[in-house]
C-alpha cells in the first residue's frame, strides 16, 4: 500500500493483548519445531514426527487466523474509514489465497 504509515502500522499496535498472545503462541510453535528437529536427529518413527508436524501446521494456521481477524478489526477498518478500503481489501484477498 502506498498510502503511508497509517495503513502499514499494523493492527497489533492497537491490540497489544493480541500481540502478546501471538508472541506466546509463536514461542510454543518454536519449541515444537525444535522438538521435531530432535525427533529427526534421534531417528524417531516417521508417523510420530508427521503427527508433530501436523500439530505445528494447525497451530500456525490458528495464529494466522487470529492475526487476520485482528488485521480486519484494525487495519482494514481503518483503511475503509480513511477511504482506502478497496486497496486494503485487495491486499487482504491476495494474502488469503495462501492461508488455510
């Protein structure tokens, strides 16, 4: 978006409790990924590793959905009020193609 810092600031600036929650959840994901790395190093059973990978993917998906919701409440709403809604919606639609 070329409209400036107001649209790039990020919804996490206005939702500090969401930011803290996402940070906590990301630390959990990092811990799980490190555990997966150890499982691979230890040559653990493939199905066990795959289950852990699936769990991390689900966690990341949940984090992405929470971030998307926060973005819509903050950035997207702000962009619409500022007259930049169409561009903000296009930006969101583009990234939603990659989320599951």
